[in-house]
């Protein structure tokens, strides 16, 4: 499992930002945030592993998790993903703002 530690002050800022939103808006922001995080990781991972992708492309690095007969194999910790996770931690406040803006525009 990859653990992520975000600075306490950053967490507090995110919580304050979300606390000012209606519950239904928070749910919509969550849905809007998911693809933004995925896209961010898709961009960050190849930056650190250029040329290491298999025949399936770099997206397989994030999505190929099923083993034989559809069972989910044990996934060992991946310290080599730490730089990409660090990038995501830095980008998360901006991604949250993007998601909030997307939801507010669509209302």
C-alpha cells in the first residue's frame, strides 16, 4: 500500500475550503476530482519512468491490477512511485479548486 502524508496545514486549508460548500456540492466535487487525480497521475508516472512502459503503454502501470481468473493479487509497496505521489500531493489543492470550479460552472 502506498501511504500519503499531507502537511497538516494543507489538510486544514482543504477542510476549510470544503466546509464552506453544501453537502451535495461536496459530492459533486468528489466526482469531478477523481478523473483530475487520475489524469495527474497518468501525466506524472511516465515522467519518472520514461521508456519503461510495456507493450500496453504507460496507462497499464496504473490500471493493470487483476491476476489470473480475475483475482486481485497482493500488490507490494512501490517506493518507486514516491516521486509521482509527491507531485500529486503538491497538485492536490489546485486539482480541488479545478473540481470546485467545474461543479460551480455546471450549476
